[in-house]
């Protein structure tokens, strides 16, 4: 019982911190595209299909623990993409105009770990993956798609953004130059709460992920 109470308290604190960060970062990125509201479809209209060998997209990982370990080892930032890959119009534009371009791919290979957290209507994800994605979205107070979080290698938050016009060059500039000014104390509070919440609800960050 105490464990459950501790989890709920930690979750509540994490959501409050993330909500505060979302507000600060949104103000700091006032020109960023707004997330598209979540579209809810019934089981009949979703028409789910099993995932294929090319899912997730090449170059993306789907577990935040794996993203963290790679970022730590390679000293890279983590770009978290909350997406509705098979229904969200702005998610598809972000994918086609930016994420799949040679310029962004080259930049990401050197600087980013790409984390793909999908909320599809027509793709049958495993129950474990659905739970993982929902937990991270809840912790970061995600309210629409696409929502893009940029994290440092230690999981501290750098910025929150979404779709932007201008192509890959503008998006890369945006990620590197438009980060809001957040105090070291607030950044550390976020990092600590986020890391603890991941370990409490998903698993140890240093634990090996089974195939």
C-alpha cells in the first residue's frame, strides 16, 4: 500500500513539474506548431494491423531506457516524438518534411537519439509498448500530437516543440538555438523526478532491454 501511495505521489509531482515545463517551453517557443488534438476512433474504424519489420521507422528506438543508455554512452540529446503515425496529419508532415530528409538524418546521426512513442489507431502495438508510451506521455503531460520533447543525455528537459514550417534546416536551427532559459534548479528537479518516475513505473534505466 505504501508503495502505491509513493507511486501516486511521485506521479502527481512529475505531472505538475512537466505541466510547468510545458508552459515555460511553450512560451519560449511561441512560433512552434501547436500539437494536434487527440483523435479518438472506435475499434471498428481503426482497422488495426500488426506491426511490420519496418516499424518503427529506421533510426528510431521505442524504449526510453534504451534511448537513455545510448545518449549516455554517446553524449547525445534525446528527441522524443509523441506521434499518431497513421492518422495525425501534422505528424505526417513533420515526418515527411523534416525527420526523413537527408539533412535531418545526418544531423540526428551525430547529435540525437530518436525516441518514437506512437499512439496509432490502426497499428497493433504490444500491450507492453502501449503501456510504456502512455506512461511517458502522462509523465510529460502530453495533450496532443505531434509533441516533441528535447532532453539532455541525463533526461533533463531542454525544450518542448512540435511541427514547424521551414524544412530541415529551420528545424535544426530551432532545436539548437531556441531553447528557453530555465534555471539549473528547475532543470535538476525535473531530471530527478522524471528518472525516478521511469524507474518506478517502467524499470531501471540501466537495465538491459530484452529483444
